């Protein structure tokens, strides 16, 4: 009697005795974990309820913490194996109840890109959960086995299929080749920042631009609750938004009740698809680039996996691009678990030569992960879009084996109460390109101003010490100036660092809600910090705050290295020792001076563009492998009818001549004589970029069938 378990980012699915197990009356067990006051680890809906009372005790995505070693929940540290084991333990108990005893054999799935260290963590967690006879199989292999099991026309030997897995929290895509001994992984990649919760968040943002724009303060109270009652209301609202999204996969329209406004907001499928299009186009582009890089010109199958893959637009975009009808079952969330128990024994998680992941360095905290997730969205030579398509192309993805999912997620997660998570363990990645602050480039070794560190007033480990840090970092749209660091061994939280935080965004922000994680390292010990004092930072204003660290044992403060940021986002390291080398400051760089572009009645004025590492309005970092270009403009219309401005009217021209659709964009209509000010459009692309040409901002007329366009050159450093 085999037990198959698909341990997912947002949900866990298990199959025993040929049928899915039920948890809280559903085959989908929420993977989230929360620590109760007595230290007990709660799972599923119990964890979601606990998070409403104390978000600091909540971890929404244990799978993304696999590299952390230790996870802080409510001030107490837990082994990451225990965090991962919590939902697996619940599966083991339910399976024993259904089977009448422990399963004889357990098949546990993992991403195809996971290398030895991550698989070992998963196996140790399974052991702590009481699972026996555990074997690991790749998730896409299990999916392919399920989709081809009992088919009259199996995939021919040597044929290649793609497994497109769009789940609640992440997107993964894998190319598999059929062979006599089973499925071989050809190549795999993914996006950690695209999933169902991102589409939910995009819908919430859409409602904020429509319903919330009428009363911004009331909307802010809804989406930024300050107490458990408000968090319950927000959770119910997000659940309703998610339900409407799911209904739009079956119906042409849905209604969402907006709390506080007491109105029913109408959503059409066309409206949702316009919101979801930029996200889904990225996934299709990633698959196209992966196939091109692997030399695959024909797919013998395209299997859809994960709950979000049932969105009709997914199949439409894939069919349009690859000319292969995607295969989708009624419950794509169950595919991996159902297929896992039919995978032949001896299937290797990563066949030799297929992909080349590497384990992160041996550190007690998060480090660059081994999951070769790619973020660049772009069509390639083998699967290119035609000019004027809604899915513009881009450069091919770089080679695999780059950092992937690590602690938490740098984005604001909107599934259930995942947006309440306020503590994220930092991952530190050295920058490979020397950028300056707002003044522009700095030469290598330039440590003028923001990169100079002070000296310790008392250097003896164990005594009270003070360091004047004197450095600056940029993160999630905030400029962070580091002042005095102190160490008092007699204090409950011995290390404290004073900061001045400037908000570059156009809306007020809360450091607690935005999550600007900080941690400090002394040798091989890393400790996460918590904010003290005021956390609210008004738009275009500064605030002074402190960060305290519960460091254990005597330390020499000058040996400390503070890190801003987390997971695979571009982060900053702040060494306290005078003269210590540090990555260059990462700040916005202006790449387009004020300019004007006119297209058939539409005039874009005062266009300015910056090269950045964050989404300015969303207070989010982009991936460490990506860069963002954000352009602000005023737009007016002088014509006989009206004009619309949206994602079809703005493009980023890449150095290779391809064009990139915006990641974030304005959407509005203008009548004759109307004007909108300070609108923002943002593009994301893989870094570094090569090509014979340069970058340009392309502005279209609204009628793309007969486009009137103008290119504004961008000068990147």
C-alpha cells in the first residue's frame, strides 16, 4: 500500500489506497505552519486561524524555507526539518487512519531542480514525520506518468513533453524525454514570483484602482489591517476575490463584495484576463525560452499541472504559441500526487546531464539556492511571436543553475493571510555590476559617502560597544541610511542599529507590512532583527527607526555584517568594520532625461525613466537576476473621440530588437482635452543583457493594427 505525497508551496496533496486523502474536508491541505503559544506547530486551517492573532508565528510556505536551517516563529527558533515535517506528519496520521496502519511505502515528490542538500532536508523531515520507506521522485515526472497512464497513444520513444506547473505560489516548467526506462528530465526552470496568489493580489490591486480609488483611506484600512478583527475581514475579502477568480474560469462574470464600502464589484472574464495577461505571458515566454535553449523545436505533449493552470487563458496562450493542444484534467492540483505512486522504482530525481543545480554554501542561514528558476520573460527564435502579438518576445534565458526559492518570498503574498508574514530570513548575494546611488555609476572600489564604515568605540568582545556604520542601502523603494550600532550584553536584545528610512514611493508604507527584512551575522551565527519605534513611512518622506537583534553570546560588534533583503532578491550587505569591502550601493539610476513623445492624438510628456532593482509602487524587489525599468509620464489626449492607455500602448525595446510588454502598467481612458499626471509603467528583464542595439521606450498609438509609434532611447550604465 503506497502513500504518495506532493508537498507543495501553498498546498500539500496526498494519495493513499488509490484516492486523495481529505484534510479539513478538502484534498488540499494548506502547507502553512504556525507556532502555538506552547510551541506546538499547527497546520492547515488551524495555522491560518492562528496567523490572524499573531502573524509573527506564521510561516505560509515551508517549502520555500528549505535552505534556512533554522526558522524564527514568534521569537522561537525551529529546525527547518520540523517546519517541513509538520504538514507531512498530519498526512502520515491521516494515511494511517485510512490504511489501518503506517504505509508500507511512501513516495514523496520534489522539484526536478532540487539537488542533494535540499532532498536530504526533505528526507529528514519525512523521517521526523514518521514516514517509512520514503523515496523521492521529480514532480514533473509524476505528472507525466499520470497524464500518460493508460493512454491509447503514448508518447513515442524520444518524444519530448512539457509539464507546465502553475500552482498557488510558484511556476515551474520542465521538458521531459520519453525513454525505455521512463522519463528523463531534459531541462527545467521556473518563476518563484508567479502563482495563483499573485493573480489574486493583482485582482485586489485592480479593485483598489476602481473601488478603492473613491476613498483611498478607507481602502487602506481594508488592505492594511492593524488588529485581528481587521485581518479577519481582509482574509474574508481575499477569499472572496480568490473565489471570484476561480468562478471566472467557469463563467463569464463574478461579483465580489468589498467590505467597508458595502458594494458588490462586478468582474468580467475579459477584465480578469486583462489583469492576468502580463503574468501568464511571462510563463509562456519562459517555456519558449527553455525549449529554445534545450534545442527542442517540437512538443509531443503539453501537460497542465497546478490549480492555476485551469484558467482558460493559460491554455489559449500556450496553444497559440506552441500549436499543441494542452492536456488538462478536472483537478490539476491532484496530478502530481496521483502520478507519484505509479512512477517506476529507481527513477532518479535529476538524471545526469539533464540539469546542473548546485547546493548552496554550508551556512546556518539562507544562501543562494539550487533551484534553477529563471525570471526573464521572452520569446526566442524557436517560438517567437509575430509583430503586434499580445505576447512580445525577448532575449533567451541565461544558462540554468542560478539561485531559486529560498526563505519566504520577496513579494507581498496575497493568498489567505500570507500577506501578514512579517519576518523573512535574508539571503545575501554579491552584486556583479557596479552601480552607484542616485548620482549614477561608481567605479570599482569607490567608497565615497554612503559606502564608508566607522570604527568601534570598544572592540573587546563581551563589553558595551558602539560603531558608527555610515553606510546606505536601497531596498524595496526605501533608501536606508545606517547610523549608530550598539552592543549591550546585558540587554534582552543586545544589538541595536539606528536607521533613517526614506520612502521613495507615492503612497505611505509600513515597514512591518512591506517586510524589509534585516539580519546580522557574526561568524557562522545569523540572527534576524525586528523593528522598534515608528514603522510608518509617509510617501516621499523619512522616518528614524531602530532594528534590534536578540544576539546570543559575547560578540565583537565590529565583526558584524548586516544584510538587508531576503530570498533571491537583490540584497545589500553592510559590514561594520572600518575599511571592510562591501557590494556597491544599489540605487536608482536615471536613464532617460525628460522627453516628449506624440502619437496620433496622445502626447506623453515629461517622460523620465530609471533603472532600478525594485517595483517602486509595490515596494517589492525584483529577482537578483533581473532589473526593472520604471518610467513616469504625464499623458494628454487631443482628438475627436477618446483614447485608451494600457499595456498594448507601451513596450520596452531590447538590445536584440525584440520587445517586452510591461510588468506593471497604467490603464485608463482619456476624452478630448483630458490629462493624467505621474503615471508609471515598469518593465522587468534578465540581467545582464547583450545585443547589437540599445534599449528604448516605445510608445504606440492605441490602434496596434496601424501603429503610429515613437522610440525614446534609454541610456543604461
